[in-house]
């Protein structure tokens, strides 16, 4: 069979180079539209928002920059300070409790309990609900005239009081309760995945050396879970900053303005109070807050990769 | 000249003709698109009267309902549609929102219809302040709500021994005390900023008409921080003691339900509350009574629903004019407002179809309009622009919820208003 020599080879070669080119370019081609989309609709609009914050825009955008006036007005609003304080309280408690509770649940479920396959989705399920549903359900549950307090009073414990939802000073903690209820199961799932990745040999070795269970977790397992802690922190931190629907459904920002958060502040100033510039300024401050958390994390991650 | 070039010229002429054809005769689009947030029972029933009236004139009604009381969500949608240069024919609008739209230059000129039908003569001047922009009609008012009403359950008052309706603030306090002593909730209230502000409106009026005008409409810093303002906040604090502990976040209609069911005696709320009483099968004068907030007799604070008309293409203007004219039709004004609980925006409509509270409302409105005591409601965006209104809300609601004491509230109000101006 020496008849076919040059001609048949030439064609596959050309086709081969075209296929190779296509193979190399395909990911880029497929990614290009979404890349362009993100460039415009995320980063473009961040810039647009920043520009708006420099204008005197009120009801509709005005395109004449006049400087940082809106930021001055923003920080002169008592509401904004309430929002920032609330974010501090809500954010720190939400993140801490979610991580602590998530880790605890994960460790307990990891003890080879029976029915793990049923327990896991039960804890994870709240995450499937939207914040609006969570907020509304907890609003009914915590309302003193409707839910928990009324039920327990009806059962006979008449002096029982739980009026946090309608209390100026405590209302922000009801937002923490509802938020933690929703997200701690998700954090549990993250930790559980991390725990399953821990090498059993190390644990066995530690046990042979006579380490107690507590010590094994404290000295070995939890340090190994460090990346999971970081991911959980990042996920929870941005959820805390952007949580809007939860507050709206649960307390509507009240009583008074006791549960105002930067996100609710941003929406109301931009869209209902016709102070678009101040709203944009608050959005930029929120973005900077998130960046202050995310950028050091990304930096440390990238540095580790390159090492 | 080859056949080819001849052919080409022919094609070009044909294409040109096809291009020109639609502009030669403007096809009239018989459709109106109306953005509104009247989605609940009485409101939707009232709106369907307008819809039928417009459809009877051969125009298609394209409904664009956006739920969410007060129209905050609708405003967001409208902002986006205006930015995209795709405005609807008309939108439900309130007070200063209409003026804001007009200032953007997006509203139509309705002077043609208005002059032909004599709107200037039949619509109160206080209302025209919002329907007109720089002397040009831009919106068609549908109704007038007045906000300084008190609604009371007659059976509860009898049980508590309240026989006469209170005529001033002190008598009101005495009546509230009697109800409290009888072991019932004296004042049904929903704890949302706008509801706190609705009470505040009435209280300011009870302190004085001039004071209301100076502080809320003229936004005079001296009046905002005056001794009269201190009196007003003291009265707010006093009323706060008659509200049940569970009020924060409650919707206004749930507060009305408390009065309807006999759990509470009074509710201070605009006349839309009447719809709730009627829907529950209660009869005005027999089961419940309506009276002006004690000390504000003869004065009316109002908010008015209007349909602001957007600038639309020449093809849609005819349908828009029909819509505008239908809104101001006396028959529609009567039919709609009987259902909605408010009173007609024109003062020449017969009151024969209205109940006792409605008749009283129409009489009060005509009187107040004639006497010059018809004021826009601060709580409902008819006294000051949205930014200022919300700044006042903030102070009032924080005071009512105990986050500010009276002295601090009086000190903070002028500052908050100045910062929002």
C-alpha cells in the first residue's frame, strides 16, 4: 500500500492546524461575551456610580461633576451613622455565630452519627429559602402579639416576654437571629466538606500518641481547616454587607430607624428619597468596605499560589 | 443606460417609497398604557371604572400595575423607563413627584383638553399647584384624600363612657384616658414612618394653621425649631402612651382592623381607612364614626392621586387626551371616589351617591378651599419635596419610637430639613 503518499497528508495537516487554532481560541471565544458583559455591567456601572456620586444628581442622573459634596452630605446624615453602627453589630455577630455554629454542627455530624444523610439536608435547607421568606417567617415568629411570646403565654408561662422585634435597642439582634438561622447550615456544609478532606492517617497517629479528641480538633483539625474559615468568612462578610431583603421583610428598617443598614440606606436615598448622589456615595463606601475585606484575602491567596 | 441601472433605479425608488409611506399618514395608535399601584380591593374596583370608560371610547387599556403602596417601586420602574426613553402614556403620581417629572421635561402639555373642559374653574387651587408646571397642565387629578381624620368604634366608645366627640386635644386625651381605664387599647397605630408622620400632620394642625404652613410648607427654620414645635412633639409623646406595645412594623389596615373588631377605640388615618370599615360591612354613623382630628375642624390636609401624562409620540396623543378627559368626567369622579373612599378632585360633583363620611369630606374640602385652609399633607408628599419629607420622617419616627427625646427632636428637625434641601 504505497499509493497514497503526499496528497492525503497535506489536507489533514491544514485541518489539523485549524482545529488546533480553534481548540486554543474556543475558550476565549466562549468567554468573550460574558467577559464583555461583566466589564460593562459590573465594572462599567461601578465607575458610573462613582461618577454619579460626584454629581449633584437627585431624581434623575445629572452629568456634571461637582466634587465630593455628596460624601460630606452622606456623613452628615444621622441615618448613615445608624446604618454603619448596625452593620458593625450585625456583621460581626452574624459572621462569628455562623462560623461557630457551623463548625460545631459539622464536627458533631462528622462523629459518624446515624442518619447523616437526612440531617445534612435538614440543616442545609434554610439556605434554599430566600431572605424574604426567612424575614417574613421570623417576623411572624418573633412578633410578641403573634408568635413565640403569645404561644408561650398561652401555654401558661404568662410572665414570659420576648419583645426584641419591637424594641429599639434589640431589634438589630433579631436580624442576627434570622440571618444566622439561614446561613449557619450552609457554613456547616462547607466545614463538613473540609473535615472530610482531613487525612485520617494524621488523626490516627495523634490518637496513638494519646491525644484527646478535643486536642485533636484544637491542634490538628481546625488549623487544617484554615482555608475553609477564610472562604466562610468571605462568603458571610459580603452577605452581611449586601443583606437588604432580610431587613426589609423582617423589620422594614424599624422600629424608627433602628435596623437601618447601609444597603437599605442606599436604596432609599437613591430611589425613594431622590438623593441619587448621596445614595451613590453610600454605594461606593460599601464597595470600599467590601474591598477592604476581600483585597487582603485575594492578596494573601495569590501570594501563596506563587510561592 | 443598461437594463441593470434601470433596474437599480427602480429598486431604489420602490425602497424610498416604502421608507416614506408610514410617515406620510400617522397611524393613530388607540392604546393607553397606565402605570399605577392600585392593586388592592377598593382601589382596583375604582380603577376598573376608568378602564371601562376609556374602553367604551374605543381605546385599548394596557394595564401596568406595580404593587407596593405609596408607589416607591413604581418610581424605580419609571426612572428606568424614562432613562430608556420609553415612557408609558400615564402614571399614577403624587404631589412633588409630578413636579419632579415635569422638571425633567418628560410630561405632556394637557392645556388643550384642560381649556376646552374648564379645569381651571372646578379644581381647587391647592391641587392645581401639583397638576400644573409653569402654568401648563401636566396631570389629571383623580381624587382628594384628606389625612386629618380620626376613625372610632362606636361600641367601644359607649363601653368606655365617651359620649361626645372630642373637640380639642385635651378632650381627646381625656377620651383616650377613659378607654384606657376600660382596659382597651385607646389608639390603634401602625409603626411605620409614614404612619407616624400622618399623626404628626394632624398634631401640627391642631397647634395652629399658620404654624403648619410656616413649618411644613414654607420650611421656615424658625418655625421648625420653635416653642410651637416643642408643643407638637410633646403631643406626639403623649399619644405614644396610648398605643399598644406591639405596634412597630404594623400595616395601617391591620390597625384599622383593631378598631373594626373593637380591640381599640381610635385610629388617626386618612380617609382610605373608610374602605376597610366598609369592606367589613360596617355602617358609618352606626358602627363607626369619623371626625376631624380634635382641634383641626375647618382645616383639611390633603393628598391627591393624579395621573401624570408623559410626552408621547404624535400617534398616541389622541388616546392620551381621551384618557385625561375621562379622568375629569364628573360621572367617573363620583363613581370612582365612592368606591375608593376619597372625594372628587373637582368641587362641582354631586354628593348624592356618597355616605355620611364622604358627604362631610366633600363639604369640608369645599369650605377649606374657599377659606384658604386647604393644605398639602407633609406625610403624603404634598407639602415638601421627597428629600425633605423623608428627613422630617426620620426625626418624627425616631422621636415616636423613643430614640430622641422632645428637646432633641426640636433641635434636630431644622438641621435635618436644612441638610435635605
